C-alpha cells in the first residue's frame, strides 16, 4: 500500500461510541483526524448487553465489518473478548490490530469476570499483528503478563483538549483560597471518597472542590459519594457538575488552580496530561500511569497510595502557598509540552496501521 491510498479502518468497540470515557474519547479524536492522515475510520459496535452476552453478536459484527471492506480491523480492548471466538474460526485476509486501553480482563470488574475476560482478551491478542497501547505503564504490564515486547507500540492520547474553550460561568474558588478540579466518572477506582475525605480535613476556607464527570456510571458507588458530599464537614464545599462537553472541560482546566484525582488504577490518565497542559499542578496517588506523567514535588504531588494525611497536607500547601502552586504549575506546563498532541497521536497510529497492512500484503 502506498501512502496516497486512503486507509480504510474499521474500529470494533462495545456500545455507544459517544460514551464519555477516556477510551471512547480517544477513538473519536482519532476518527475526527483520520482524513488529515489519509485515512477513514468507521465504528462497528457490539451491543452493550450484560457480559458475556455481547459475544452472541460476534458473527453479525464481523459480517458488518466485512461489508465495509476495511484494509485493517482495529479492535478496542473492551470488545476483544467478544471477537476472539469468532475471529479464530475465520480465515480473514484483513489484518487485526489491538487498541489496548486496559489490561486483559479490564479494570472495573469482579474476579470471576476478570479471569474469564482476561483469557478471551489474550486469545484475541494472539491473533493480532500489533497491539497499540495507550501508556508506558500499560505496556510494562502487558510484557509482564507474557506479551512479546516487539508486538507492542505505545501511542498515548493527545494533551490538547479542545480549541474552543467554554469557561465556567462563575469563579470556581467561590470565596476560598483555591479551586480544586477533579475530572472522572464516579467509579470506585477513581478514589473520589479519598479526595472528599482529604478536603473535609482542610479548614473550611481552604478549597472549593469541583467534580466533573458522569455521576451514574456506578449507581451504588455514586450513592456513597453523594452521602459523603452532604455530610456536615463538606456542606457547601463541593460542586457537582456532572458530565460536560470537551469544550467545557477545557474551560474548567483554565479556571481551576489545582487538579486532583486519587485514582488507584489509571492505564493512562488522559485527564492528568490535559490538566498539566493547561498549567495545573496535579495531585494523585503514586499508582497507574501518573508516575510516568508527573514527578512528586516537580509537576505536582504524587503520593503513596492510602497516605491520607499526606494527601491532605499536599492540598493544604497548594491552597495556602501561591508561589509553590505557580512553580509546580509552570513545571507541569513545560512537561506537558513534551506529550503528543492529538494530531501527532493520530499520525503515529495511522502510520503504524499502514505498516501492518503492508506487512500483511507482503
């Protein structure tokens, strides 16, 4: 295949491609930029049925892919388990490339599903010509699980959120010393309860915490978060904004003073990179991919998981000490300038897919 040929890519995923999570946002940004890279990317989705029922649609999904006559099939990691049994039965001339945002088995499931899904995910990965992973930490995890290093390519998300920024209508500090922003859906691994406890331990005049993200992803966990927010030690100190557009999220980054997300497991942590690019010091646990993005005391505070006293102290220092906050913010912006833009990410991804197509043809 020469570079003048329009690369036709089918991306197989699960459910609605407009879902507001990091993986779906990654795919939408890549699809939007595909024409600038001489490519076209179409989504083909498994129905969002309870696990493992989407696998029943595997044959229909692969037929839908076939009708599009793609040059390459890009398989989202959240759909890999459902493709694995069906793809193995067919001898398709279309090369398969995995787009890996989560390790085999996923990160938000119980032990039984995780084991079963991990086995199916690995079966799909063995059929892939290449695995594109979203972060260095995830690549390390894949290698540790036995995936050959030469099969992996790290292609992280872009640092730029949106070109059109919609600022919040009011001052986010709300009369306090600093505005702290957390962007993430309300699921347990995001650690929102840890962050709320840390804010509660601060003096009332210290910070206003703003929560942006889907509040209904996990109703059980959301109920616990809501109960904590209305406790007497937090009343009036937390503002819940719910899901927002990318333009609005960009505005929140611009208007806040500090970004904090105490996630225990973040395969990449797109929001950390976005916040740093906007010039925000970041605060979080020394877990997942955050240590690959920010250094403790340089671009923010990267704290030992579970050290709630240190978390509270870090937020207090950033709220009280404006010179410290400004120094870490400037360092965060400089570090983020080394992260790729979405255009660079798209260029790398489609270039890798072209290589795979050429190898398959040869």
